[in-house]
C-alpha cells in the first residue's frame, strides 16, 4: 500500500483494467443508493462512473496514494465525488456519519495483508439491504509474476526485492470470499473470470506486458531500485523473459489474467 503509484502508467491500459469493474458492478442491484463508497479508488475514472450511474448518491473515493488522488480530482470536473486520502485498513466508514448503501473495492485488496479480517467491519457498516462488492486479481502464478519473482531472486538484493512481492496467498478464491461473506448474514454471488487481454494491437510498444506490470506488480521493485542504472538493468533482464513468455501475435500481445469477484447483499431486518 506504500508504493508510489503512477496514474499515467496505470491509465495506459485503462479499458482493460476497467472491464472487471464493469462486470463487478453489473451484479450490484442497488437502485437509488444515498451513499456509495469506493475503497482504493485509484486515479478516479471508475469512481466518477459510480457518480454517473447513481446521480443522486453521495460518492466517496478512498485511496492512500496522493498521486492517484491528485489525478482523480482533475478528472472529477464537476466535483461529484468526495476524495479521501486514507489507508483502507484504518479508514472507518462511520466517519461519514451515515451507513453506506454500497461499498465497492476493485483491484485493491491484494495490497492489503489479511484483508479478510476487514470484511466484517465494512459489511457491518452497511445500511440494511446494502451491497458490498470486491474484485481482486488472482494471477500470481502467471508467467508475468513468476518471472518477476525469478528475476528478483537472481538480483544481488534478492532478499529485499523478493520480500516486497506478493504471492498467491495475497488473495482468496471465490469460495473463500463467499464463505466469509455468507457468515456475515449476506446473500452472496461469487465467481472467477480469466480475461484474455489483447495488448497493443497496433504494435507501438516493444514489450506491452512489461508496460502493464510497471503500473502494478512491478511497483514495489521500482520503489526499491532508486538508482537508475540498477533499475534499468533489472527491467532489461525481466523484459527479455517477458518477451519470450508473451510473444507478439499478428493481432497483438495476448495477456491471460484471472480475477476473483464477490458481491454480497446484507440482509434487511424482517
């Protein structure tokens, strides 16, 4: 959660990164929520989209990155969203003075150790009949991540670099989230999807998967490798491995990406 995020780099594949959010929200059937919260709102376009979907709602976006929030405020030209700089682990929904009708968290919780323990607090804060929706990447066994860990392990600072990287235990599977949310007196819809993103069909980028990981998986390594020469040497080694694992096709570079979703509705009193 302490990485220095780059909103420009993150937005490079904005359409592909936004698709899971749309699929998640398609299962949230709230009609006229008064208060909507986005935990880990990032650089803002998806949160602004929540305000467009529910124009009568007070929408709050929470994120720990000042760089991302600065970009979010620029995008929010009509001031529809309240942007809050805070770590989602410490942020208390009760600070809003009302119970949220919808809480969403998209592609954030893999950065939050032991985040399952936070679900009771967030679901407990919901209004009766309210909705909680989460999406987490679950591609830690993909070549992009395996090769990143391998490259880190080969580095002179291997102990430091490998310790900064996330593994498969960073997130649960659909069944695990469903079990936790069902125990919180919610009706639950949980599923997994593997997307096949076709990156850079125009062929403008030498290594599209490297550019993708620079925005997310690579952030902890880039934060540690502050010497430009040391950083570039690492990137060159990692890029060569990615080029072999993700060869360009005539139509672009395919990137397979597994994600886990869960949508829960809190039971209303009888």
